[in-house]
DNA sequence: TGGCTAATGTACGAAACGGTACATACAATG
DNA sequence: CATTGTATGTACCGTTTCGTACATTAGCCA
C-alpha cells in the first residue's frame, strides 16, 4: 500500500507508465493531425516526436484511425469543459451576449489546433466524428446557455424575440472559426494578418457590435 | 487551312486533343482534391477517373503538386469571374449590400468544391497558394466593389461611415464559408442540416439582416 | 523474491504511392 | 505522303507508409 502510493507520487520517474505514454501520444497526435490533416499525418512522425515508439500507437489505439478518433474526442471534450465555465447569468442580457461572443472569440484564437482539427474533420465530411457516439449533442450546452440569455432579454424587452439561439451561435462560430481557419488564404488575398494583436482586438470588438446590433434591432 | 478548321470543329471526335485531356484532368483533379485533401488525393485515382492515364498528369502538370497548383489557380480564377458579374451600382446602398451578401451566399452554396479546396489549402497554411503569383491581390475587386457601395451610403447618410470594406467582406465570407465548410460537424453537433432548401433560405435572409443591420446602426 | 502480466522495443513485411524510362501512334506541315 | 514532333500508353522502379511478429523488460503481487 505504502509502496503503491509512493510509486504513484513519483510517477514521473517511472520508466513504464501507461497513462503517461497514452497522454503523450494523444498530445503529439493532436498537433500532427491538426498540422498535416488526417492523410498527411504520418504514424512514424507522431511516434518519433514522443519518447515512445510506433508500437505503442497500435497497442493503445489500435491504429492510425483509432488514434485520430481519440484525438477528436479529447479535443471536443476540452471544448465542452471550457464552455461550461462560461457563466453569463449575472449579466444584463445585452452584456451577456457580448460577453459570450467575445469569450468565444478568444477561445478560438487561443486554440487554433482545435479549429484546424475541425476543418480536417469536415474535409472528411465528419465521417469520423459520427463514429464517436459520446459526442452526439455536444452542442446542446452552448445553445441552451444562449437560449437562457435570449429568454431573459425577450422578457425584459432588451432583445428581440424572433431569433433562435442556434442561429446566434452559428453567427458567432462562423466569425470566430473563419478568423483562425482561413487566416492563411484571407490574409494572402487581402493583405491582412488576422493574428496580430491589434487586428485581433478590432475584430473582437466588431463581432460584439454585430451580434448586439442584430439582437437589439427594432 | 481548311483541314485545320475542320479538325478544330469536330475536336470532340479526335483521339488526341491536348486541351481536352488537360481540361479533363483539371476537372477530375478539382473534384478529388476537394473531396480527399491534398495528401489524401491519389494520383492514380485521379488518372483512373479520366479517359487518359497517369502519364499525362506528369506530361502536362509536372506532378501531383503542379496539378494541385493548376487546380487552385483555375478555381480562384472562376471566382474572380463570378465576382465581376456582380453589379450593384444601380441599387440604393442598403439594397446593394444586401444583394452582395445574398449573391455571395448563393455562390458559396453552389460551389462547395471550391470552398472545400480553400479549406484544404488553409490546412497547409496557404503554402501552395502563395506560389501562384497570378493570384496575389485577387481579393481587391471584391473589396473595391464593397468600398464603392459604402462610399455611396456614407455620402447619402444611409450607411454608417466608420466601417471598412474588408471588414464587411470578412463578415459575409465568414458566414457563407462556414455554412458550407463546416456543414458536417455543425450539423452533427446541433442537429441542423444546413444544406436543405428551407434552412438555406432562412440563413440567407438572416445574413442580409445582419449585414444591413450592422451597416445601418446609429 | 520469484513469477506473471502489462508495457515496451526492434526489426521487418506487404502494399500503396509518386514518379519515370521507354516505346509508339497520331496529326500537322511542307 | 513522308517527316517530325506532340501526345499517349505500358510497364516498371524506389520509397514511403501502415501495420505486425517476435523478443524483452519493468513492476506488481502472492
């Protein structure tokens, strides 16, 4: 018992640690898949970037696709957790929607790897995502949070009542995803680097203005 | 001379036709690259889907990357042509911006292959696009068209004057690109198929409302 | 402490894949 | 209608890439 505890405490010194190996593979794989796409990612490259070997990918995840599925699931799960920390019930409706928009904006900018992963998955028509049953209806929390705010705003007359929460969420997502996912091509064609702090700050404010403007229109 | 003309006229009957072969390869390659991504696309598959052979890909385009570059250039060139047919100078400013938004929306929905190609290119950080010098500043026409409308609206007082044309274009692009590029994941997570006619029609109207609302806000 | 299992490493195989050498046939041209 | 270069087809090569058979070791537990 004492021995077990001690080895758990100094687990970082152990040569063999299933959890650690698994987590490291997942972390590196997330990076490689988001950088190179599913087909572009190389199993050997992922293995080389860890302190373990390719063999472990097959041992823990069954293969390339299994690893990719695990990456997808972990990434989406992290997003869900972030969304649940997004409290807006103490703010006035108008401030709440702006807050949600701006925090979503920040979250996207701070997690480009996840956005790229979503792009990759869409190239493949979401065929892998559909296999992960645990992710079905993952969007519900985000929609219901917005739904609450909209209901409060409708009741107080501060927000218009004929707009659906999912529509609002889609507007916000569109804008935020585009910033990150299409930064390369848009930047090239219009000579605008969307990732510099000042441009980012302006876009952030603009998004808030657009969302608030839309929801408060008479 | 007469012979030359005749063989040009019935070019579709010729066994050897450089232009036809080239065009067919380009067409099939556009489809395959947009469906599978750059790394996912197989040179052999592209060749098999045409009436010619893999050899011709190397003869006309030098290789897989050359073919992809040609696909990118052709696709963007088609977009530019479509944009140039977008006349809005005979409309009142408010109607003009709504028109631009809605036509852009339709264009995106009608050319999903192009949108997917842009996603693919962004996964690779636009590294190929940057190689096609002829595409530099391709965005300028779209921005200046909007710029004209905004100037007219500013002069007449119908549109606010503190908004940049590129910002408006980015809002419209974000919304339209998202509809097509992220249809799979968003549809799965929120149970909404964005490609059905009625949903599409509602989104179209919403986009117009948002853009007009933003630009006419006091 | 000795054995047993989970965890890991090595080395290799088969198929896929991008690319090319070489042969050949069509069609414009003089 | 012979010639010549463009266009096309075939067969193949070397490498990459996913995956696996087999050997081995670390650490837990009786």
